[in-house]
C-alpha cells in the first residue's frame, strides 16, 4: 500500500531497556500492522547450563533477567527438588516466598514508574522509583545484594533471615504501605492517566487464550491464573492471599493488577515473617548429596507471569538438558493484537504494558533469508560454523 509508512521502534530506543526491533506499519497515525525481530541478546543460557554443576546453574539462571533474578532460580529449584524427591523445610519455604514477593514489589514499582515516564507523567516515575529504593535496601540487608541474590540451592536456601532482622523487615513494610496507598491513589484517581490508558491496547479474554499469555497481562483480561495458587510451591499454600483479576484488558487494567498485587505481596511477606517467628530454630535446608537420573518440571510465578524450567538429569553432576520458557516469550506476541488499530502515540505504551523482558525471550534455532523466507542455516549448521572458526583461530596461534 503506497500510503503505508514503516516506523521503527528499536533496536535501540528510549522505550526499551533492552534491544529489540518493532516495525510499525502505519497509515497516517494509525498502526495497521506490526512485526518484531529478535536475536539481539542471544546468550545461549540453556546450552551453558549443560556445562555447569547443578549448584552453578542457580547463579547462571539468575542472570537470565536482571529484574526477576530470583524467579528462574525458583523454577529451577522446584524442578530439581521434583527430581530429587525432597520437600524443603518450612523455614526455607517462608524465606523463599519473602524473596519472591520483595522481587514482585520492586519489579512492579519499576514498571509503574516506566509507564508513567512513557506517558509523560514523570511524577509517578519519580515516586515509584523512590519507593523502590527501600525494597532494594531490604534485599541488600537480607542477601548482601540489591540484585542477583544468590539465595536458592537444591533443598532450601543458602542463608537464613536472622530473627534480629525481622523487625527491620516489618518496619520497612510498615513504611512502604502508606507510600503504596499514595501511589495507587495517584494512578487510580488521575483523569489524565485514565484518558491515556483506558480503552488503549485492549486484549480480550479470548486473545489471552489464543496467545497463551500469562501473569498480569492475562489477569488484566479476566483470565484467573496464578502458579502460586494453581500449582503451590514454597509457602504460598501456607498463607492467605488472593489473586488480583480484572476484565477490561487495557493498559489501565494492567496497571490496576500490578498495583493491587503489591498490596497482596506485602501481606504475604508479613505472614511469612510470622511463620519465621513461630519456628526460630527451624532448618533452612535439606541436605541433598546426589541428584538421580530423571526429568523434572519447575514452575514459578514471576512478576511478569509463569516461568517454566524443564530439566533432564543422568545421575551426574549437572543437567544434560535444560529448557527454559520465560513469561515474556508468550506475552510479547500479544503486541500483534493490542497495537493494531491504535495511534502511534498509544502503540508505545501498549508495547510497554506487558512489561517485556527481551533478554528472557531470546532463541536462535535457524538463520532465514528475510527476502525469500528460505532457511540458510539450521541450528546445527551454525554450531558447526562456530566450531570451524574456533579451529581456524587455533591453527593461527
């Protein structure tokens, strides 16, 4: 169509914290089609895992995503403990859940702040990121790190939360509650935010089913799913909480779900602290000497949705196959539906609404000629080329 113009978003763009290319096919201000290209961040995590010990894999998968760096260790631990046939102690379950929910809070605050920035509402951006700092301080207090916490291991956790530290965590949660109420009020009551987000980037209940979307993206469209409740792990079946679901499916609904999920996260953390106080001398791990031959699946509810790890073992010291699916891998594809028919100015916030993580999604199986669609190299061919180059370099040394 002669009137169609292509507007590239990426691969490097202020909207995106990581490189990815979106091509908006527009007629005037209206987006008529969208195509996206991956491959800028491929790091071969799954293949690397096959060369690591089980304990080393925890540190590797933490680096799949910088924002949800405990979600992948969570899912991997669940898979490994299924293979080993172990049930971790209650104290370890409470600690794992506390780390997981603190991460959910900091991830959702980061998203809310960025969403405000994309809309030109920088007050929300500054508030959300300011309120996120004490949460990161808690991580540093508990684990020694503001990110990549290195807390999980097969059979439990690497570090206890000392009883003397629990009042500090409670104090931080008490201080966060009024700030969260203020942030919720700012978003829920502002007419400009309503005008810019309601009816924008809508995904229907059926859209979610067709794209197999997960997390807040799905729950904002009335799909009542959450791994923490549907396939309980850690302490999530030991505390009271509720899944936040709404049905509008627009950008505002996704913000609503994330904001109220933070309220639930605070409640979960406080109940887990109660559990720790009831078992002050409880164990933090079960000793696991050997991992038998077998297959295990691990699921965890990351801030963006379900993380899935599939692990195959042969009785040795590391996985022989490790398959990972992050939530963004399915959520990003919904852009094809949510952005078409939107104006260019609304497409950017629709893109951001699913909180995409591009480094989580990278896969490279084949190289394809974009003009003809013909396959140039298979994954095996690419591996052979890499080996050949290595040999050439070795001969020159």
